[in-house]
């Protein structure tokens, strides 16, 4: 099961990523959760303390490692495009509540698309994750869609777009669907978050085809309380966990 969780800013990508990761971990699965947001906060949502989060060096900042693996020359003009990275998730992941967290960081790609050893290494690691046959891989993506076009998540089984009940979110879902098809990602699913009432839910059901809708998570002050306290929503919000468990059950059916 390999999903990239995407959507607009603040819709609940990290909340969903962390909760799914912990549900799978509690089942005894090997779970790799990749934080692909430069404004990394998946660690906190998985249950790390702020100090533990601050101590993590993102992979993109490991210049020496990139140099060693890609054999880059000092002027960065020559390096391997297919460095060996299969051992990196195990070596550099931070384990938290049964989840292996990989903080990827970002490499400034500028306007032209970056060709630097760090970027080559990041991409190689992300595609290596997709070869881990029986493992669960969850990518918590940066808000917005432009990074999807760079192909960071192109090898995932599916994209999950987190939306809020509103027309702009529905538009985002349609845009992601188009992009995914360009990238060859066949499945795009939707989780509607911060649903307040039946009218919100009806709006979602009218605008998202049933086969694409994984489910709804209701607006829930427990999730906000968890965030305010810098804690994992998984340890704070039983109602949300039950809703996300149902979403996971549909994902489980995809796997079989
Ligand atoms: N169902 C919900 N009910 C109430 N608050 C929620 C719900 N889901 C998420 N939130 C709150 O919304 C805020 C954003 O959530 P989260 O960080 O998961 O979103 P995100 O999409 O990852 O944001 P970003 O784009 O900044 O990465 C957080 O304060 C979170 O606690
Ligand atoms: Mg986030």
C-alpha cells in the first residue's frame, strides 16, 4: 500500500497521514512515513516531541551522504543518476510509535528543474520506497500541486486528495486527477475532512464520484486540541480514529 497524501494548505494532510501510519503500525505492518513537506511537521503528528523533531536532519541536507552515494565531483558536474539508496530508509528513519519516519526536506529546484546530487538522491529514495513490496508507504506531501508535477510521487499506487467541503476543494480534486493521469498514477481518491453536517456531506457526495470517495472525517475539536498540545491526533481523538479506520478498510480492500 503506497499512497501520497496531497491537497491544499491546512486541509488535514498531516492529520490523515499520521493517523493512517499509526493504524497500520498498530497492526504490525512495516510503515514508512515520508515527510515530503519542507515545512515538516509529520513528526509531531506521529508523536515526537518538539526537541526530537528539531534534532532530525532532513535527508536533503545530508550533503556528504549525497556526495558519497552519487560519487559527485567537487564542482557537482559529474555524478551518478542512480545511486545506491536501498539502505537509507532503515539507516536514517526515526522510529516513533512503530512508524519509521523519513524527513526528506526539500532541495531548491529553481525554475528549471534541479540537477544536483541531493535532488537525485531524494528522488531515488522515494522511488526505492515504492519497491518495498509488503510495506506501507505514506507520503505526506507539500500543499499545492506544483511539486506533484516534478514527479516526486509518480510511482505511488494512488493519490489521496484531502478536501474540505467547498467548490475550491472540488476543483483541486479535479486538478490532481488530471495531473495524476499525466504521471501515470491510475487511482485518485478523496477524503473529505472538516465535514460539519449532513449538508456538507451531501455536497461532497454530489461533487465527488462515489468510486473516488474514501470517506469523510467530521470537524472535530479533539484534533485541534491535539495540535494545540503538540500531540499526535492518534492519542487524542478516538472519534476521528474510528472514521479513519473506515477509510483504511477501503484501502485494505484495494490491496487484496
Ligand atoms: N477534522 C478536523 N477537525 C478540526 N480540525 C482539524 C481537522 N483536521 C485537521 N484539523 C486541524 O487543521 C489544521 C491543519 O491540519 P493539518 O496540519 O493536518 O493539515 P495539512 O494539510 O497537513 O496542512 P499543511 O498544508 O500546512 O501541511 C491543524 O490545526 C489540525 O489540527
Ligand atoms: Mg501538513
